[in-house]
C-alpha cells in the first residue's frame, strides 16, 4: 500500500514522525507536510501564489519527506500530484484533540477531507496534549490497531480518530455537537499593545456515544464522516411543504 502522510503541526512535529513510524508496517510511506505550523487553518487552499516543496530538513528513516509552503490541504493536493499512486492519506498525529465542533476548523481533518474530495480515503488522527509531550511510543500499538481496522475498508472513506493518553479500548462514535462560550478575553503584549484570546470552553457535558465522551472515558474514538453537509431531514420537510 502506498501511503501519504501530512499534518497541520508542521514537518518538525513529533506526531508526524510517530505516525510515519507506525504506518511503515502497512506499506510505502511518503511525507508531504507544511513547513511551519498550520493549526486551525481549516480547509484553506492557496490560490493567490504558487506553491513549492523542498526536501525535509530532518530525517525520517527510510521515508521520502518534503516540506511545503502551504496549508495541510495544499500538502495533500500537491502530494497526490507528486505521488499519483497514493492509495491512502493519513493526517497527524495532531498535538491536541479534534473533537466535536473543532472538526470545522481543524487543519488535520481538512487534510483528510481533501483526500476524500480527490477520491482517496483520508484518516485524521489526534491526541490530547498537556504540559508534557504525548507518549507516542505508548500510543503506537493503538494507532496500529486502528489502522488495521480502517485500511481494510473498500472504496474511499473519511474518518476522524482521537486517541486518549492511555487508551483502554476502541469505540465507534458520532460527532459531539455542543455550544461553546466563544468569549473574547482582552490582553496586551509586553509593549502594551492590545491583543485578544478567543476561548473555546464547552457549555454542555458530552453525550454518551460521542467522540468527546469516548476520550473522557479513555476510549479511542473512531468517527466515520461524510462530505455531504446537507440537512436531509430539513430538506425533505421543505420539499414536502412545497408539494402541498
């Protein structure tokens, strides 16, 4: 299997090195990742300037690796151009979870979505980060187990995977949809200039069976996703009204 790996934390992230090391057991791995951090970039595509790539300044054992002056979605588009025989795209392992509404602005998930838009299965992987770096070595077997499940699927698909710090099992989940406070907190830099932080504190507890609930209960969350954002129940109701 030919595997393309990217992320939104950038080419220097230990998460992408850990994912590449685990993925090598499944086939040929290539890395095409942003040259700088692109966290929360969402599905931005560069269209107002040309993209370029260079060999990665760090070594990934037995793996061709390149850095791109673009977004995670750019990396997938360019990576698939560079390696048209790619069969699967992995994105991560992200330094921080991508749960619930964070899917909307996640660069990690956007890379997987870009793969799906181009007809190839995309899998995003993330893990929470605290005051210390995640134990990627401890997560390697769980990452491998998840890939064994998902890489056997036929056809193209899109998955969002979140790994708790110390997993105790795996759970298929749905997306947690909750409201956030969205408060804007004023601050200032050392020069006395004003700046602002936007908070993302959830206002409601996680519902059982959701991705967020799984992580809170030390379970690896696997959420199958789709590109169609249509509210089908609403659409059906509106069409039914028009027919009357």
